[in-house]
C-alpha cells in the first residue's frame, strides 16, 4: 500500500473531514499514521509546529522525506506547504 492510500484509509476510519482532523485531532492522526506506516516498512518522525513560527499549532508526520497530514495525503517536501499553514498565510 502506498502512503497516500494509507492516509486516505485513516481519514475514512476517523469519519471526519480532513480539515476537521487537523483541527483538534492532528496529534492522534499523526501517531496513527506513523504506527501504520511502520507496518509497511516505513520509518518516520512526529513533528509539531516550531515555537518560533507564527503559525497555528499542528502535528504531522514526516516519512521518506515528505510531510503528511490528513489534508496532504500525497505529502509535501516542505512542511510549510501543508494546507493548514497555507490557509494561515
């Protein structure tokens, strides 16, 4: 299974819109994604918005050099390109 498919499957399991997951459940979602991605042989890291950034608090996962959250199933190269941060700027 590809990582984007895994994200979409997790979003469906949550039963919420991706933006709603990112609005209060992002930490749980990132943890669930990292755990599930390990079963596929991928190792990743858990990230939280840096304190020195003037951006909303958000948690996401980085796997194989790409940053993923509920709204970015294809992943982005730069975490600042995650939709939650694009909406803020």
